[in-house]
C-alpha cells in the first residue's frame, strides 16, 4: 500500500514540473514502522527516487545527474554489460528506481548505490554499485487468483463485462480463443449468458496484470449449451486447446484469415483480367487482405516455417508447412517475425503487413496450398483441428469431471459478486493435462 502511495506522489510531482528543464530531486520518505520489500531490497533501509526514462536519457546521464562521475560510470557499465547492455536497452517511458544510502543523508552530493530498471511490469534489472559492482535480472513475485464470473448479454459481451467490473480480456479470450469457431460474437442475442472460471494475475500482490488463463467456460447461445475446457495436448510444443464435454476440439485447423481486421480486397481467381496487362488473363492464386502497414499477420494454423525470405514479386514472405496436405504462404510483408525451421502456433504473429515486392498497396497476399497446388481457401471444407488422441481422451474426461461439476454449480445471479477463490501457484495452473 505504502509503495503505491509514494509512487503516485512522485509521479504527481513530475507532472506538475514537467515543463521545467531542471531535474528535481524527489526522495520519498518512508514511514518508519513499515518494511517495504521490493526488488529484493527492504526499501525502508534506503532513500529512493522513482522516475521514468525520458528522451535523451542514458544510464550515464542519469547517474551523472545524481553526482556519480564518469570514470565510475564506465566502470559500472563495463561490469554490467553481460547482464544488461545499458547503452542500447533503456526505453523512453520505462520506470526506474534509484536507491540511496541513508548514512550520508546530510551530504548535499548524495550518490545512489543502486539503479533498478523495470523492463516490464514483472521483470527488472538491478545494477548495484554500493561496494562491488553487481548486475542481475529478476522478476517481481506474481500471485494467481482463481475466480468465477457469470454474465447475461444485453447488447454485447464487452458491455456485460464492463457493467460487472470484469476485465475486457475475458471477452477477447472467449471471442478470439475459445469460441472463435462456434459462436459469432457479433450476433449474440439478448439473454445469451455465460459462466467462466478463470485466473487473474497480480504483480506484488497489488498490481492487476490481466487474465492469465480461462480454465473453463459455458455459453448459452441460440438455445445451445457450449462447454469449453482448457487442456494441454502437447507439453513439448505447449499446445493448449479448448474441448467440449465430449472431448471435441472447439478449434478449426485454420483461421479464416491471417489478419484480424482486414478487408478482403481480391479473391482467388484463375480468370482475372487486369487492365494494366492489356486485359490479358493474369490468374490470381492468392487471396488479398488489405490492412494498414504494420498490421500483425498471424499463422492461420500450427506448423513449421519452411521459408522466410525476400524474393522478386513476393517481396518479404513466409511459408508454413502444416502437414502433408496443407501449406500457407504470406506475401509482401514489411518484415518477418519468424525464421526458417521455427514451429509456430495458430494465431502467432509471423510478420507485419507491408508492400514489398509487386504490391500496389498495403496488403497481405495469402496463398493456400493443398497437395502442392494453390487453391481457394474459401472454397475448402477446412478440416477440424486435431482431435484428441484416444489415450489422452480418457485422461481428459477424468480431468474435466470435477471442473464441469463446479461450473454447473455456479448460478446465474446478476447481483452476485465475483467469487474469489484460493490463491494458487503457477504450477497449479499449468497442470492442465
Ligand atoms: Zn495477391
């Protein structure tokens, strides 16, 4: 609690003085009676200063501003560089903390003893130069809290979640992950309702870090009751799918399109005639999706990257082999995000929309190969995702038995608060096979 209060105080100060060029020292006083553990330090033992990296800030500039001279800065940077490349890695807007010893508090040239840089909410780098120079990376403690929630649709899922104070991430999980192939979330009806068992993630016990996973869900839509249970089918490749109460995979083998919000701009057409080529037939064996430059391109199915390179009219492209029958190819990328030989999962970002090669505008040309020939993906009866193996099926049905019972025992009561269950460890969550 104290940490949050101090952080808010410091940020508020910075805001007010943001126009001033001069850097102000802000040393937060900590209440005597409390122990504040953060970054592995008892902050009560130190004076500390929190700020964010500003434009033009470097490790050297920050330390120099805090009365550390250049010979020492070089020495620190040199020792720390195997852990953290100070010169290149500081990003504008990321928070950092400086610790000061309480001993020489009266000294007007107070020098910090430790620099802590937070790369993400969870991960941080410590460079401690109090005595000897030490540098290491670490993570903040994370807690997982299991919860259950219910909702009844009035207009749409986001509104229902918002009214109940639930994370919008639950909507994404249900619409994009779990029920993407079984429910059209733009066509939900008033009175459709759901139950969900999920895990929320917190950093340092207090900072909400989103929905970690959805363990099980139940959706009533159009008179259908759709169960979904999370289950890991391949622990090596870390493949997690959702299956219904009969162990049927809820996922299709292929996504309909490789971009989330793209406009179908040109379909597969063997008889296409183009004015530019004097109305001669120039077959188009791909399906074009127009989208702004930089839009993420997703692998439409699990598979192995067999090509990731730049060539002629294709520009920068990626080709993925899914199995003996199917491969897909994605052209005109701004840049690829995968390497040849890499295994990718459906929905993984493999590159970004661009206009390299022969491309009149930003789009991704999606090519769908079946048995070595390019076909129209919209005319294919796409296979269902890999069914669960017989041996796993037995385990799965055992596994979901108590979860389904728990799910069935959750009642739809609009006024009912979110139920918080026990706090669990990460191992307990991932133990889903
Ligand atoms: Zn095309």
